[in-house]
């Protein structure tokens, strides 16, 4: 399988605290990778390093075989890497429709002008994550947390990513909403060959989606393997999952 993402020896310290300790792994095209670990383990820090929201002290990142260490956040999105956030970050003064539309806008002016006439694309994306057409003109302040998470996902899908980093995408959703998002991710994986990395504490929802799980503990990779291999690993149970998994 072809490696879409390669991280090598990513290291980051904040003061005397090492939030990432030589993290090395790769993600192959078409894989869905689960990222799990206790609170404060360094999962979101890893996403921040991959997207260049924080710069590593050392280490490198390749996307589709090319080093992207010098690329800005925006340039990494253009290269095909996009993410959601634990705390949604919509444009507060824009409607649901316009939040998605802005994310779809290309850089080129003439492409932008042509695209501005297509009012249907953002509605298709919005409805795919569970919005009703009546919600498209709602403002973010009118949305519940579950809908804010769906808007976060819709904005990210609008960039047409090759690699999508999802940070707690299921948090705050109902069971039916989780099922809907999971089905969307599976469909998009088949239709767009999208590759996923998913940070989640909801192991029940994560299990049927992932090919492999990486466990982060105290800023480093504790272990990785299939879902069943990971949750049955005694050191994972001791570090994170505890008695709940043993029952």
C-alpha cells in the first residue's frame, strides 16, 4: 500500500513538558486510523503538528511523498490535508450555507467567479452531514453543539481533502447522528478514496470504522495494531482503558 502520510520523529516541548516525543508512523492511502489515548496524552497536539498549527522542535512530515514541513496551514489544506476541531470554529457572522461556501472557494479569481453561481454544492454537502434545508440560513449561534460539529465536518469536506483529520467528531452527537456521520465517512471513503485519522473516546463508534488504531500515551506512541489487538493489550488497558474493557 502507498503511504499517504509519513510522520518521522515529531517532537515538541512546551516549557519542560514534552508533548510529543519522537512520534513516527505512516498512514496508507484509503486507511482509516483511530487515534486513542487518555486526556492530555498528546492526540490533539499531534494533529496540530501535522497541520502546522504548532511547529515541531524537530521531525518531518510527508504528504503523498512530498515533504510539507515548509507549507503553511492553508497550503497544507490545498495539498489535501484538512481537519476538524474538538471545539468547533465556524465563522460566527456567516450562515451555515456561507460557512460551507467559503470553504469551497478556490484561490483563483476566475474559478471563484464561476463557482459563485453554483448554489447547489454546499446544500448537497450540508444535507450529507444531516442538515435540513431549513437550517442552511441559520447562524452558528442558533445551533446546538451536535449541529456545530456537523457544520465543522461539512466545512472540512468542502475542501475535498485526501486526508481528513477528525478530532472528536462524534462528541455531543446522538446515536442516530453518529450512525449518519459514520455512514457518510464510509460512503465518502468509497467514492473519493478519502483517508481518515479519527481521534475519539467513543470506542464503540470507532471500532467498525478503523483499519488500525494508534495509542498515544504521554506524548508518544504506546502501541498500534487492529482495534481488537489494541483493546486487548494489557499495557493499553493499564494506561487508558482500564477495567471497563476487561469487563
